[in-house]
C-alpha cells in the first residue's frame, strides 16, 4: 500500500484494508500522520446555531427537521442579525473560534440569501470565522457568499453513493457534488463529511471515505457524525454502530486526509469520555462546542472543559501546515 500521506487516488479496496488493520496498528498509523501535520494536543472548537428551524422539504431519513416525518418539532422563523450577533458573542466568550449557521432549506432563495449575507458580516465583526450550511447552491450564490467573506461552507455527502438512495430521495448525489464544486470555485473552504450508524456496513463507510478523499481538494473540515436517533424519523430503531468501528473510521479519515480538521460532530452527547479520547488519539482534532447542535443536545461546555483538562488538550486555532 502506498504510504505517501497526501493522495487523491485512494481506492475503496485500499480503504477497506486500512479499516481492517489491527486496532493498535491503525491508531498508531493515524497518530503518526496526525503528528506530522497537526499540533497533537490542540482541538479546534466550532459553535453551530440553527438560524431557521424545521419545515425542510427534503426527506433525509435521519433528520427531525423534515416535513416528511412525524416529529414534534416546532418550526421557527429565520433569526434576525441582532440575535445572531448575541449568539456569536456568547460563542466567542466561551472559547469558540468558528461560528456555523444552519438553515433547514433545500436551497436558499436570493431573498433568504440576503439575510444570511448580513449574518455573515455580523459574525465576522465579532471576530469569529464563519461557516454556513444552507443546502444546495448555485454558482452565483456561492460567489455572493464568498464576496461577503464567508470562510467555510458545509455540505455533507452523508454516505456512499450506492447507499444514498436508502437515506434520501429528494435530491441526487450529483446535486451535492455540484454544490461542492460551486463552493470550491468561489474560493470558499469546503466542510464536508458524513454520518455513521445509518445501518450501513463497513464497505459503505469505505465508500464515503473514498468519495471525500478523492475530491479535487480534500475538505478543509471533515465532520464525522454519529446518528442521533429521533423517534418519528425512519432511522429510529436502527442497530447501534459498534463504537470501535466509529474510531476506526475517524482514524482512516485522518490517514486519508492528513491536513483536514477531522471533527467529532453530532452524537457526542451519547459518547463516553473514553470513546472520545480514543477518537482524539485516532486523529480527531475538532469538535462542535456548546449545548445545542441545531435541534439536538451536545455535551455541556463544563463537561468538555473537564474532559480536555483530563486529556491535556487545549482549545485553540490549528496550524494545518505543521511539518507538512
């Protein structure tokens, strides 16, 4: 197997071989790559705010915000810039460095985008990096976001292409790839990852990683989500993913995309401290910080601070060019 850490030609078979390594060997390899490209004891912290909740026309089988699912979720209006400023200020005071905003849209209208552009300006005035996730984008919309100073755009692939239709039917995999291309061309950093525990097997997880690792540019941030099962969504009751399989996937992501910020995202509330510690050992170096992730609970800030202190981790800005 080629050991060059910066590649864009990984095959699914190679990734399956990685995932099948003895656990200690896989983590050793991941930690070796991690230390070459990152300060090993620093974690980047992002905060995620839902700026428009509920009423999404997509039918993503995991999502409580979809109008297709019988979930008692109250729809909320689009927030005002002043409300976003207050939330951004609280996030900065709590130690966050990147402020992410999510809206439950299939694709923003130009009028909706105008409101988001103002929110981006407000957050940047508070001294934070900006990220938004708004659904699909046109090329023109991506350029407008770039002109407003947006740093990151999140658009997850969710899973491998062959499993995608089992999770979402209201858009195609190619739609997601097209939006990512618009974002890259506009000069915005890409934040793109997926969700584990959807009922997929290891081959599907390898397929997701292969898609991410063979993009023209590796994503700058790779959120790895663990399914949060919500009653009323089609995936409620799905067999739980083996926690060590989650760690294996984190380790593989670190090896495949050495410079990326690999982020522990949704599902941390249900993870033990020990599982999270293994993920950091496997190369995760970013988390969502704060008590809410869109509509779901996230570990309280005092729990995170206590865990980071126990592990000797500091929250700060990452130097992704370290030793590269």
